[in-house]
């Protein structure tokens, strides 16, 4: 994958998704020690989010830049979803598992979409 301003959010997204997966695992392990409940995991995530909320601003900003530079309808939609995901990471971290699943789908679509679509790609969409 050639790195470009349009593909940079996918790279940041991979790193952030890995970070989120690790945080979810650690929060779940901590919840297991006290008797597992999803409420305990959600509370732990809500307490930790103030320490890295600025990463969501960086991710949302990268998706916004990619949105502005996008020439494909598919990339416009995926970047809009990506912006919403990073807003969700900052505001509702207790839904991180759902956000992470959607984020992986967004990353995959961004990685497979050509940066400069040809006419045949546009017609196929």
C-alpha cells in the first residue's frame, strides 16, 4: 500500500484499532479479577478515556483530510464513518467493542480502495 494523505487514516486506524483491542483485553482481565461484568468493563473504559481522548481528535482529523481529498464515493462514505467512529471512541468508550468491529471494516475498505479511481471503477460502483 502506497502511503498517501488518503491512506494515512487507514494506517493510523490500524494502530488505534490495535491499541483499542489491547485496552479492551486489559479492561476485561481487570473485570475478571472482580467478577466479570460488562458494566465493570464499561466503567473501566470510561475512567481511562480521559487519558487518550486527543488520539480521537487526531484520527478524526486525518479522516477529515482524507474526506476532503477523496475522489471516490466509496472513500467519502468510509471517511464519514471513520469520523463518526473516532467521535464515538471519545464520547462512548464503553461501546469500544462495537466501534472496533466497525473500525476494522472501515480500515479494510480504505486499504482496498484505489486512491485515484479509473473510470471503470467509478462505473462499477
